[in-house]
């Protein structure tokens, strides 16, 4: 399970993997997208909590796509204040 907070975000977005015990071998990657689907940042999650800097982004709507190596994916709508 994944958790993203705070939302709306001002400066720093936290992406947390909860219950990784169920898939300890799984790799997670995230991609931050603008409202048009353009990729702004993409990285591998190295820890159970990943901090994503949103401070330099314009206020508006963004999407955070998270993909696990076993094929699951999640999409979060992020509001930047």
C-alpha cells in the first residue's frame, strides 16, 4: 500500500510504502507528471519514505505515478499550493 501526503502540498511531498513486508523483493519507481502528462521527474524509490521536492513547481494539478516491479501501478492526483 502507498501513502502520499500532504495533499495539497506546499514544499515537500512524502511518498511512503506501507507494508512492504508483503513484497520485500519489489522495486518501486515514481514519476511526477504535469497536467498534460509530461514527465517532470522519475526516480527509483530507495527507502520506504521518499521525499519529493515540490517547492519550485507552479501551483496547480500534478500526477504521481508509482510502479512496482511485479507490475502493479498507482496514480495519485497531487495539488500544489
